[in-house]
C-alpha cells in the first residue's frame, strides 16, 4: 500500500514539474529557465526535482516516453503495432501538444523530437526478441525518422491545416 502511495506522489510530482516547465517555456527562453523557477511554479522541492530529473530536457523526454509507452501498451495488448496507426496517433499527439512542440522548436530542442522518433520507430520495427525486423535496417529507421520529422516540422509551420488523418495518409503513402 505504501508503495502505491509513493508511486502516486512521484507521478503527481513529475506531472507538476512537466506542467510548470511547459508553462514557463511559453513565457521565457528555455535556456534561462532555472530549476528554482520550475520547482517554485510546480510547488515541489528541489529535492523532489532531483529525485526525478538530472536536467530540464529529461522532463520533456520522460513526458514523451510516458505517452508513447501508454500508447504502445494499449496497441501491443490488442493486435500488435501497426505503423500506419502509430503515425496517425503521432500526429494526434503533436496536434494535442502543439504549444509544447512549438516551444521546443523555439528552444532549439528539435533534436530531442528526432531522437525520440528514432527510438520509438526502432521499438515498433522490432520482433519479439528485440531485433529489427528482417526487412528493416538502421538506415531505414534513419530515413523514416528524418522524413517523418521534416513532415512534422512543415505541418506545424503550416499551422496544421491538414487533418491528422490526411497528414498520416500522406506519410504512409511515401512509406509504402
């Protein structure tokens, strides 16, 4: 029972820290946001911050990982991951987190997005033994990651005019 309470508190702390950083990124330059500002806005101690994170970037990558793992657990528990479905959900995620993505772009954190795409695509294109599928290489992952990332940036810069369905359809057509 104590573990569940601790786990809940830890999750709440991480959510508060992420929310605080997101709000601060909307107002200030990312590079000058301090740990003190984040903890004050989140209403947590510095110790709570350092128990969970060693840098500001980790706050964002943990959020991406949490959302991806939640999606992946749902998909794997059904029929396995379908790449087209994954892409559709990516664009839904980015539309729902448009402000965060724009703030990351403004803060020159585009590489974080690209690295996460690469990491997640490798997970999707793995077999049950964690090896890349026979028809997929690391070069394939790099190619798909780069293209997907550039489409995402163009889509955001174009004010996301295309629907999530349309933009994922465009990407899927190229991937076939």
